[in-house]
C-alpha cells in the first residue's frame, strides 16, 4: 500500500523540492510541481498545500508595493522563478524583483523587435481608433489650455500616439528608453524624443497640459516615483492619462483559479499572462490609490476589452477568445484594460 506521506523527513524533502534559490538570498516556489511519487496521494498534496500556504502567509517581499509602498505582501505564485506578490494593504499585484537602470536597459535592448514580432502585430487601424478616442477625451479635459496643448508621451515606442496626437492638434514630445524605437518615433513624427528614463529627462516643470502613459506604467520599477515626476511636469490642472492591463481581467481570474484548483499543477496559463516585462498588475482600486496618493483627482475610468486584433494567435485560439468576448462585454469590471484620466490637484 502506498503511504500518503511516508516519513517526516520525506515531507520536508518534498517541501524543499518546491523551492529554488531566487538569486537574491531568498527562495522562490517552483511553479510546475510534478512529484510523481506523490501524485497518487491526495493527502500528501493536501498537506503540502498547507505547508505552502503557511509559507505564503509569512512571505516577506523584497520590494515595497509599487502602488502604495507597503512592505507586507502575500506570495501568489511564481513565473519563471520570479515571485508574484499581492500587497496586503492595497491588493496590488507585482513581480517581487529588483531592477536598476542597467537591468531595465538590458531588458529593453531588443524590445522593439521582439515585442512586435513575438506578441503583437504592428499598429493597425483599430489601435489608431483607440488612441484617437483617448486623445479626444484628453483634449476635452484640457479645453482651457488653448488651441495648441503641450503633450508629453512617456514610453512613446515607435511614435504611434505622437503621430495621432499631432494630427489632433497637440504639440508633442516623447520619452523612450529604447534607442531604436526612439529613432523610429523621431523619423515618423519629427517630434523631439528624449532617449532616457523619465527621472533623467531634462524638461521644465509645469510645462505640459497632458501627459500620456499608454501601456507603460506596468513596465516601471518605481511607478510612485515616476508618477510624482509626471505630476511635477504638468501645469496646475494638467491631465495625466494612463492605459494599463487589468489584473481583474477574466482570463487572469481563470488562470489563477486553474492553478489553485489543480493544487498548483496547471500553471501554463499563468506563464502566458504574467511575464518579466510587466512588473505591476493594477486593478481599478490600486491604480486609483496610486494617483490619489500622488496628488491627482480621478476624472474618469473606462474599462475596455483586450485589443485581440493585434495578438499573434492560432485560428483556434482566436476563435476561443472571440467566443469569450460577449461575456467580457457584459461585465466591464473583468475586461482587459483600464483607461484612467486624472487631473493634477
Ligand atoms: Zn500596496
């Protein structure tokens, strides 16, 4: 007869087999646990889960919460050896990993080519329509700024938003740390594009009517610092616009439920939805909290579905996602993206 947990020492061996050094003196849970010798034993899995949960409750994040600054967090799971943590205070979800300017630059060295070829198709008409809609709202919110509002696009990439903003009458500048993307943006728009981190940008304070961060804030090591810098660059009453993936999106909820319900055996959906470039996973609440703490008034939040037209998917994957769309459209809180406008207090 097979014993559930054969011996005390084997139980600890099993527990330790779920951990691996994370390179910063701590340990990460190994996401895929396939200990065949225990698979047939339900009670072994139950007991192991209890031990894992105990460890999760006492997990001490190495990074402060990127939304509220709290140091208390709960370990949710790991992706590619990197812990994914939920803040005990504001429930913000983030990768518990420390980056510096050098490691961020390294991560984005090839970003322009890999991002577009691996994950997404290029900018298309649907994306431009989305950008136009957001710029129209920005324009409305800064009506007092006159006919030529000054706009700064942080993380401008190859200049898609700058291009549309110029057509909409904005006077534009961009910031982009990827040199090849910044070159493309300059060539395509003729706008000044600063190739540096926001913190190092030599721009006069109080000089912009609108600052946009379109799919950018989730990439930042220190959103609180960068939002404070953006606020300093805005004129009094200036508007900050943010677009970011929604942590409460339905696909993420399904992936996390699969992981929990299978005693951590099914992790591949998490590996698709959580990845190294996205250091933060905001909800409406955690994003609002960050902005309110930084001295902004929230003017509007709009939930929108993922832009499926740009995803590189097989025919089957695309069909499955389009079948999910009606569900997503009926329930805005679980949609894929959060668009938020906030005014400098
Ligand atoms: Zn927090």
